[in-house]
């Protein structure tokens, strides 16, 4: 694969990157020009706002008309701050839009030949080739929606694998992002009888939780207390309407309380199926938690060699937050990162800098190394 990558890079990708380099410079210049103008406007508005504020504080001592003073204070406290905020927001949007345009341009021109050089790898944008069993893996907290960025599907040594950049969203009164990063799923081709989960220390956002069982238990007790509080404190109730309202409120709170307690019980029952596994590698044990439904099987899975490969993931993707699940006939990795991954260019670095493409190659290669480790082409037992 190294040879294919070098050949593809030199023959197809590099000439295209050289051709696109002037466009990169043009986009960068336009962005810098716009942002510089907006920054100057931002500073000018800020200075005017400060001067108006200073004038406004002494207005009744220096001006005969209260109307002028009121207008100055209104400008200083409302109009100009709003303009400053809008100016700052526009600087952010210009930066974001330019980078998005640059990435779209580079990927549309270079991604396909590059992915073909790394095996039977198919790239799509914002559209998954397959919906992965995210809930079943128990690697993530509860979520209601999945937003995709770059997605890949490929075949390596007769083993299909999927790589997806995703955002997991929990919708309620507000949308909450509960996970952002890369999900990698490969078939185990081995007999995995009991689920094993590996997470970084203090990562409680797993097993489809909305919150911890302790939080749900306390919330349940609080709801029940609120529901029964009118009777505990002997609140005086006058009239049928108030009686119905209090009874209805009590029922709602008590039902919500028992619902939270039941959810806490179910979560406790689910967690009790797993046992914490103590590993001989002290460095790994300090960084990761390993829980499993079968201690013996988990020790066959989480070997010293596997720990090294998992550390390679952390290095290749430049993040410390990595977790993994062995379940059914699959192995799934989740790598939390706010960095852009699988990028083959940087707006602020010349496109002829090979390190940018090598980073993409190393990210893909780390997946292949993991497949090689498990010998996924061989359908064997543990």
C-alpha cells in the first residue's frame, strides 16, 4: 500500500495540488482582506462606543439638552454593542465559509484518486454507505439524531470496514451535541460471546445514558418530594379548582419521580452485568477503564498488542479520548475530537507540503493495522 500511495501521490494528487495552489492563495488573500476590514471596523466601533460612554456619563454636566444625552447613552449601551457583536460574528462566518469552500474544492479534486490508492475505499460527503449500530455498541450516550460529515467504506484483506465522521445530537428543549468525532467499525470474524467496552478514564457518556444512575435517583426523589410537598407542609387549599390543580400536579410529579427511579434501576441492572477488568499493564490501566460481561474472554481480547494498536489510534488522530466496544460480530472504535480529520490540505499551508496528505494516509493506515492485528481475514475463534 505504501508503494501505491507514493505512486498515486506523485502521479495524480501532487500535480492536482500544484494546480490548485494559486486558488488556495487567492482564497486566503480574500479571507485576510475581508477579516482585516472587519477587524478595523470592529476596533473603530469599539473606540466610538467607549468615547460615547465616557461622554454619556457626564452628559448632564456638559450638555444643556437631556435628549442629546439620552441618545448618546442609547447609542453607547445598545446600538454600538449590537454592531460590534454583529461585526465579530461576521468575522467568524467569513473564516468558516472560506475554510469550508477550500475543503470542498480540494476533496472534490483529490479525494477519489487518493482513496483508491489506499485500497477499495469509497468516500462520500454527508451520506453514509451504511448506518452503523451505534446504540447497540453502547459506546455513546443517548442520542436522537446523527449528522454525518466525511464517510468511508472499504475492503481490506476481504474485510469490509466503515469510517464515519459524525455528530450525535440529543434533542430536547434544545439540541445538545453529545459526541463529535470518528466512528470506525470492522467485523470481528471471531466468536465474541460477551460484550467488552474500553473507555478513557472518567468517560461516563456510554451505555446510552441520559445521565448517571445516581443523578436519576436523586431527580426521582426530588420529583416525588415536590409532588407530596403540599401534603407534607399542610398547604391550605381553597376551592375545587385549586384542589384539582394540586392533585393533578402531585400525580404528574410522583409519576415522573417513579419513572426516574425506574430508569435508575434499569441502568443499575444494565451496569451490574459488567465487571471492571484489572489489567497487568499499569500505564494502560491508568488511562483506560475496561468493563466486560465475561472476564476471561475480555483478557483474550484486550492484550498488550491490542493496547499498543489502540494507542496508535490516539497518535494518528491526535486525541486522547478513544473508546472501543467488542459486541456480536463487530468491533467499533469511537474517537472523540473537535479537529478535522481525513483532510488532505490546509488553507494556511502550501498544498505542496506532503505532510498534510501523509496525515490522511496515517489515519487510514492505523485502521488497517488494527485489521491486521485481529487477522480479520481469518474466520477463527478466540
